[in-house]
C-alpha cells in the first residue's frame, strides 16, 4: 500500500457541507488531488481552499440531496495521487435508524424500571 504525506481532520458537518482541514507534511507545496466518492462515483463540487501558511487546505464537500436516502450512506475521501483513503464519513437516516433508536430507548427504560424497583426494595429492607 502506498503512503501519503497528507493528514485530514474533520472540522464539522454544517448545512449539508462536510468540512475538514488537510495538512501536507513534508517538502513541497503542491495542491493535493482529492476525490470524494459515494458508491464509487465521484461527488461534484468538492473544494480545496489553500490556507495562508501554504501547507494547509480547507476541504469542503457538498453532499448532494440526491444521495441522501434511507439507510447508511458512506463517503470516502482519498488522495488521488496515491490512491490512499484519508478519511470517510457516513450519513444515517430513515425508518431503520428510527427503529434502532426506539429499541435502545425501550431497553433503557426497562433497565431503569428494574433499577428503580431494586432501589425501592433496598430502601424498604434497610429502614
């Protein structure tokens, strides 16, 4: 596997745009070639904005509404020169996610009720 001298750190996801900071470590100041894919298709509109110090770039990845669907959608960010994946992110939505959350909340409520009963029993036994 080829190595890369790029480090990518997520800064935020805001208003449908994933943002990160890309740092070039080492010699040279060549602008990186970055590709972001979803289901092996490159996303349009990806921006790299060079920082003032010359070794960093702001990466902006607009998430097209056409790729937001039920389930888990995974996006890969890679260095095109070395074909190394720098990072990835996922969006989760839809009924399947809601079901999972509702199931977890139900289990937590049941455990809380069990703890409340045990605590009340303990209080009665020790008083």
